[in-house]
C-alpha cells in the first residue's frame, strides 16, 4: 500500500469524475459520520453519491490507488457504529442507487439497488401481490440490511436477511465486480459467497445490487396484545406458541418499562406489564384458528386481556408503537442518550437470560427498557444514560458486558441483529475463538490493504 493521497487531491480527482456528486462540505460530512447509535460523530473526508455499479468500481479503484479508506453508507440507522468513518476516507452514499431493477413475479424475487429502503421497496411492489417482510423497525436501506445481516419482527416466520438474499453484485477492494450467485432457489455450486458478504458490514466489498426473495401478501392479517404478570410467563407463552407449530408471523415482547414508554409516546392505554404483541398471517380461517390457539396458550400462562386488532388502522397503530420503541424509550428520561444493545440465545434459555438481565439493570439503578423478538430468542435493551455523567456511561458499558457474557455462556451470541461494528469487537473472540482468525484471513485475502470499512468487526482492520 502506497502513501495516502491528500483529501484535496483526491476530492479534485473525484470531482473530475462525478462532478458535484463528490462533496467535502462540512454539513454533508457530519451527516455521514453519525447514526442512531450512541457513538460520537466520526465523519469521512469525502462523500460520494454514485449512480451506477461502474461508477462505484471506478471510484473504488481511485480510492485504492490513493490508499483511502472506503465506507459504504445506507440510511444511517445502524446501532453499532457500523458506518462510522473511524479512519476518515471516502463514504459511498447509495441514495441515488435506489431503484427496483427487475421484478420476477412468477419466481417471487426482485433485483434492487442497495440504496432503496424496505418501505420504498414495498411501495414499488404494491399491486404485484408480493411483499418484502424483513422489518428491523427503522426504514433501513436494503444494502445496509444486507451488510449487517439484519432481521426484525417477522423473522420468526420469514427468516432474516441471510435467508432472503439470493445473490449479490459486489465491487471488491481492487475495483473488480463479481456476482455471487444466480437466481436459482438453491445451488451446490462452490463456496456460498452470497452469505459471506451478507453480514460482512462492508469490510470485504461494496454491494451494488441485491437479489431478494419476496413473499405473497397474506389474504388476511390479524394482531393481538396480551399482558402477563412476569417476564417468565410472557416468554413461556411465546415458546409454547412456537413449539405448538402455530405459524405466527410475529411475537414481540415489551417489558413493563418499555410499555410505560410506548403508552406515553403513542398515547396508548395498555397495562404496564410484560406484554406480547402477536401477528398472524394466512387465510381468514387460518388466522382465526392461529389467534384462538395462541389465546388459549396465553391463558394457560396467566395472560391478561387478550385483545385483537383486526382493522388495518388498529394494527398500524400497534406496530407503529412497536417500531418506535427507541423514541418511546428515550421519552422515559428526557435528555438521556440510549446505549442500545442486543443479544440472542436459544429460546429454551431466553426467560432465564431476560429475567437475569432485567434484575441486573434494576439493581444497578438503570432505566433500561427491554424489547425482544422472542420467537427467535433475540432481545434488545436501551440503557438510558446522562451523557454529561461519565460514570453512567461506564456503568452502561459494564451492564452490556455482563449481558453479553450471560448470553454467550448460554450458547448464544453477542448480537442477533445489530452486527459487531465498533461496539462489540471485544466480544467476538469470546464467542467464536479461533474462528475469528479465519475471518481475518478472508479479510486479508480480499482486502490486503485494509481499506474496506476499517475498524469494524476487528479492532484495527486486517491486522487486529
């Protein structure tokens, strides 16, 4: 790797290539150095707005020749500093690459550019009878969701991004463009490169095209809410529903603290106790049968007030409240900052992990609402801290460390959805041991100069 070229020289070269779509304006840089996470602003040196794969490849080649880091950027909704420019460099904002390229209705797949958001995609699919179900809450970009192996509220039925990404077009660190797979629903042809890039957080290449599975819009949808006296009862209900083979589309858990937050935020009147939100997809008959079976199981575990929401406006209001738990949680402590973290454990250990984590937060005096995708053992905690009190930040860091250690000890993972990014680098080796060295070998092979989103997943890029 040669010496790094100055920002001004590279900016001039990029302006010559793509004109005003290369920016060094301070406001633009600052906008791309922040996200929904609690980490400080880490802006790039230059932001580019490419419009084609060929432009991406040419800009990557230029960055490589200038020894300039490359940081892909989607919607800025990541939670672990995944797109922070820790070493400066060039940020690739894909806002202009936001098109649906092809819809294959008969095959139930679509080919899209990385900058399209999940809501934009579903708006484009309206009228086809198909929809894209992965819902991480935020209106994230498809490229960002692919790069972080995102999941969400409907993963219990439809899977995560790794289950729904069929193929990718990727620009490698030297500007070479590859396709990882065809559109066939299955293949035994060589290494599974698609899944290697899904979840790589931009550290192996820049995604420029995504082929996705899409699914038939259900004939009928119904939602329900039910509260419980304890977290344990709520989790046991969720596990029993899954083990009973009820094809529920969503099972979301909000603890009593989070319920207090969404009641205030969304002007709702739910009981402020551990609560499950259900959603059922299928025919009119099957949806009714699923809901009745879930209601019976909830009653067996002490559930209170199983209330249905069948009308579209009622369901939208309910899930809008769920999707805005970050802002609802922040409302519990005005002026606070949220340290947001997640873990995932086998569902048989979920109640234990949740209740111990809730007790830990309470004993250390934190306001820390919990929300979980309990159908697959994943839950999130928002640890609210006063940014002016360093001791609170240290306490939150220690609470997160105990939460992660607890999950790993239960054969779980340090992150079910958010990715490693900046925030969970220290935990990756605890979880996977020598497998991390294999990851570093792959990183070195594909990005020998460590220019692709450096400082993520590994402490200092390639040589961590």
